[in-house]
C-alpha cells in the first residue's frame, strides 16, 4: 500500500472549496473553544478554591446540551440549517465577549461565570445539529468519512494546542484576553459561514415541538444501524471511561507523580491524532460498522489491561492504543450517522449523537468513581473494560446490519437524498469560490 493511501484522505480538500473553508473556520473556533475551557476552569478555581465549583463547570456545559439538544434538532429539521448555525455561532460569540468583559473588569460571582457558560452551551446545542448536515450536503457519500476524519484530526490537534496556548495567554495577558480571542475565533467562523447557500431540509420537514422530537426518537429506535452505533458509543463511554480514575490510579500505582498523570491524557490524545492522520485505508474501506465494533472492543480491552499493568511505559502504551481505538470508533460512529440518516432527520439524529457524546463520558466518570470508591481504581478500570467488551459484543451479535457493514438509509429502506439538495451543486461538482462555514 502506498504512503499516500495510508495517510489521511484529503480528497475533500481538493474537490470542495466550500469544505476547505469549512475546515479552516472549524479549526480556528475549536482552538478558541479549548482556550475558553481552560480559562473557565482556571477562573472558577482561582475564585473559589473549591473542587465542587470546579465540577460544576462540566455540568454547566453538559446540561444545556442534554436539555435543549433534541428540541434544537427538531427545529433544525424544519428550518434553513445555515441560518440556525449562524444564530448559534453569533450567540456563542456574544457569550465569549461578555466573559471577556467580566474578565477585564474584575472578579464577578462565580454563578455569573457559570451562567454565561451555560448560555453559551445552549447556543452550542442549537448550532451543533445544524453543522451536522454540512458535510453530507457538500460532498459525495464516498468522501464523507474522509471529511469527518479531517474534522477529527484538526479538532484533536487543537485539543492539544488549545490548553498550551491558553496557559501562555493567561500568564502574559490574563483571562480577559483568552475570552476575547475565543470571541474572535467565533467571528471567523461566522464570517466563513455567511457565504454558504441556504440548506433547508430535503424531504418532509419536522413537526414542531414534541411531535418532531418523538419522530426523531422513533427513527433512532427503528434504524438498527444508527441505533447500534449509538449504543456501542454509550457502552464504551459509560462503562469504560478512564479519565476520572487517572489521579487515583496514578496515586495507587505510580506514587502520585504529576508528570505521569499529565502523560496519561497526552497518551490518549497522541493515539487519537496519529490514528486519524493514518486513517486513509479505514475511510476508503467504507465499512464503518465493523470498524466501530472492533475499535470499541479494543478500547475496552486496552483499558482493562491498563487496570492490570504496573509499569509506567506499558501503561502509556496501552493508553495510546485506547486513544487510537477511540478515534476510530468516533470517526465510524459519525460516518454512520451522516451517511445512513435521511437529510430530513439529520438534525435530530446529530443532536442525539451530540447528547450521547456529552452525557456518556460524564456518566462514565461517575460510574468509575463509584466503583473505585467501593474497591480501587484498578478494579474500576478492569471491570469497566470487560463490561465494555461484553456490551460491544452483545450489540454486534444482535445487530447483524452493523456487524456486516449494511448501510440501509432508513428503517423502512427509503433512499437517502443525494448530497447537493436545493441551493447546492450536485455532489462532486466544483463549487463556486464563496465563503464557507466551520463544520462543527
């Protein structure tokens, strides 16, 4: 196999100027968002010196996504997705500006900071389902997985760079400048999105309110491949999420060395970035179901082995493997959602996928903490990894369509609308050189 086919597939960058600009906007805003994550955590801790308030930051980010997500998805499926995305983007930028103002003017009650974080997350919950339709509308189906891999590798790279850049900016200029840079990053994303054509749903529009949400849930429970993909993701995150156990395991096995603790998280990220950068064969294979099942099983097995190991280098190696498996599982799950879901349902299904991605790790860290409290960190890792492996095996055994790589587009077998749709050129055709948006 040639090196070019081993490296990440860059065809979407060559064939679609719109996607190329989407990727630039997404990368800039992702960097800003990770800077804000670090800045909020720093400010809340500096103000309160309380682990409880620090933990509340995660709730302020996750709860709006869970509470608003499905309703936002139903709205997205009956509106112009471009306009909804612009609204969400503008709202997030405004919240970053307000955070910058309070950062420049002095300390405010921590509840104000958390309220702004929650409002910003609410706008994010609106924008995320809208952004979920961009890639399948701009690219042919055989390039969707490659485009998602490009999104993923840039996002993971910004996850590595964002905290470091935030640390430098915090040390030199303070929290106000960090928040202001995030607002600027949202401004870049908004500017690039403004030139997108209209993207109304293709097919029957969603019913308003609870009716549209119910239709989306009915589709999720009826489409075996999409349902299996989300269940596999929940099994991996809820049963085997390791991050919350890292401080305890570091104390139990490695004498609490802070350098080792930092390397745990870095090892996961390195595995993810390296694997996504070499994802060309996987995305060209066009079999995301079997890949996801194998990757999720590998994630569970690697973390179970991590729970047993006593050597630092072996532990880091297993975490690199786990990070690589996680990257493949996420890429495969997103590919399944965006290629197997009809356009008219994609906002609601993307919202559900986002909720799974937000809630799963939070519940997983809670489960791990409870089990570790009853036993030990190693036991929590071992049992979680084995339970994950068993659950993924059960999903694969009960969902042959996922196991065999079937990609029937709907529960009833109706065809997926071709990429393109009203206001967009047919998939694969050259698009005019107009401004584009950030894709997520």
